C-alpha cells in the first residue's frame, strides 16, 4: 500500500461540529417520561454515561435504567451520535434490550447551536408498519439537556418520550 491518499479516503479529524458534543460528555441522571397512549406517562429513572469515542469523532451513549416495576424492569441501551463530515449532517443510532430495532436518524443544528432536530423512520413495535420519528435534543446548559421524541402515524404527530438529563459527575 502506498502512502498516497486516494480521493475520498482521507482520515477525518474532529472539527467544530464534534466539539459541540463536549457538554454531553459525563455521567447524567435521567428522568424518563414515556407515553404509551393517552393519559399520564410512565416515569422511570436511570443513568446515562457519555464518552467521546474513536478519536473524538463520535459521542458514545451507555444507558442503565434503575430497577423498577413495570414493563421495562432492567432497561439498558447503547447509542452513538456523530457528525458526518461528508454529507454535513448529524447522525445517530440507538439500540436497547427492549426490542431488536436498530433506530437511526439524521438532522441538523439550529442557529443558536443548542437545538438539534433529528428525523428517522422505524417499524412500529406493535404493528410493524413504518412510522416517522422526530427527536429534539436541547442543550439547556453544560449540566442539563433534554431529549423529546415525537412519532408520526397516519399524518398525526404525538409525543412518545421525554428525557431530562442532569449532570451527576
């Protein structure tokens, strides 16, 4: 293999887009509200640990729910979030022990530099039909951020989840 760099084969280095992940690095307590239909949400808590990975190109998420009664007594999840320098978009994916769905989405950052809006599609866990999702991640300050997730089915959007994260360490 030669030392010449072929077009399209350059190593990407973290840039200003990846620097925006720094306030998310650390350990956060999470309060999760999950709406499974009309009425009050189910509420649970857990811990999210975020680290920079692969030379700072990606933010890695590791979530462990607190033991609780209900449908998800020992919830765990993993994810990554990054900025695709080729297509100029933020991208992410999420997996957990509740389903075998690999969720992915992509989106943009607003002019304030504090609100990411991500869009994706996934199968409805109840029917298998494709549903759209919109996630809004709001950096409130260096110690707090919020994730709001909305789903669209049949042309109607509804709130599915809200997670408030507060820095623990």
